[in-house]
């Protein structure tokens, strides 16, 4: 799948909570190779209290691919901004590989409480702006960096090894809340949303979506695959409701509201995986042509970055490639 003028694809690495030890390392390497073969620009690496360190997972990805860029989830409560900049510059120095950073303001509320981080939602985005600005300045400047803010202060701090300009990281940030959108604008970052159907979204600039795709040549076959992969699950629905009760994430509440609105109709936009706590993004389900048309609508609105859900197989990524090829043909036409 070649890069198009309207879509830049990222896949997602498996989570360590679902596998163990050597099996997990092999699975990450395998999914990374599938993703590169399918033309993805990069691959998202999750980070929360229950998972292994995302930088170590990124090392596995880099060692098993030639150009795939890890999109590392970065949580300010885990690491000083200097530590993040040092990781980025070290990957560049050792591997000549560009990284992307997925700047996370919040995460699971219980994770934050366990770390005694009780910063209010919008204030977390203020902190994230300072945090990211320091990382960007350290990586871009050949001079020592001094910064004095509300949350961070550094004095004549120099980054070594120097990072090549062509390896400066791409910056992603959640854009589902107003605070997130404002932070993305201040940082010139790509604002990522867990989207509503394309028909319900406003135009955007330098934005992206986090979404799963199940597509086949025949619509009925696609839905059969979807129902088999994500069957009805009452226990999962209860877990979803519990997570909702302790979450302050705007995107979580928005998706839950969309799920209620979608129950009365079956459309290409599908939320059962989200409602049953199997994943945190909506899915597009249908024929290659149907899904390509919906992706094209997102792209036309300005949502040019697509972060896919964890691929269950190489074959599934090949089906997604068929969809993106159709979008490419539409753009070329």
C-alpha cells in the first residue's frame, strides 16, 4: 500500500497484557513486519500502568523492520521531558529511525491516582503543552535550552547526541476535547479523534482518526467476520460501563453517546467492539467500496491520518490495503 495524498496509515502494536514474555516479543515483531509490508508509515505503541515499557517495545519494532516508525505513547507522569528527548535522539543516533510521539494528557484515571497525579482534565493539557514544547526545543536546537513554565523549569540544558533534522519526531495528540484541540494547535500537532461517522464531523486541519476496519469484497461476508471476531458479550458490556463510571475522558463519553444513537440502525459505523470492552475505537464494516467511500469522506474533511486497531493477521491488513487502494484511485481520478 503506497502512501497517498490523503491518507497516512499507522497500525497498532499488540498489548503485553494479552500475551507473555517471548511470545509477546515474537508477536510484536510479526505485527510490525505485517504493518511495514502493508505500507503503514508507523505503528502505535500503547503505554499505561499495566503494560511493558513502550520504548522497549519500540526497540523490538525497529530491530525487525527497515523503515516503520514507532508511534510511542508518552505520558508526562512517567518521564521527564528530557528523558523523552534523549530516547528520540538515541533512536535516531543508533538506528537512523524517525519516531512519532503520541502525547497523552490523561489515560486511565485509576492509573493517575495510583501515581498521585490529581491534576484536573484541562490542566493536564496545559502541562502537556509545556512538556511537549521542551521536547521539541531540546531536539531542534543546537544551543542549550532554558525554559521556565508553570509545570517545568530547565536551565541551559543541552541535548546529546544531536538529532538529524530529518528525524525530528511527528507529534500526535488527542483532539476529542476542546482542551485537546487547543493544545494540538499550540503545538502544531496532529489532533487524533475517536471519530463519529464522517457525516457528523466538522471539517478539520491536520487531523486524524483512530479506527478499526473490517472489509471484504461482499458486505455480508464482512459482517459475518465482524460478528465472529466481536460477538455479543454481556460481561464485556458490564466492564465497559464500569470503565465509563471512573473515566473523565471526553472521547470515551462521546463514543458511548454515539453507541446509544447507533443502536437503532445498522450502518457501516460499528461500536460493538467498544461497547463490549474489546477495544477503544469504532469500526468501519462493509464491502471494500463502502469502507473506501467512508474513509474518503473523512479524508475530504481533513482527517488524513488513520491509526488502525491491532491487526489480528497479515491477511486482515491485506484486506485493508484493498480499501486504501480504492481511496488512492479516487484521489488520482
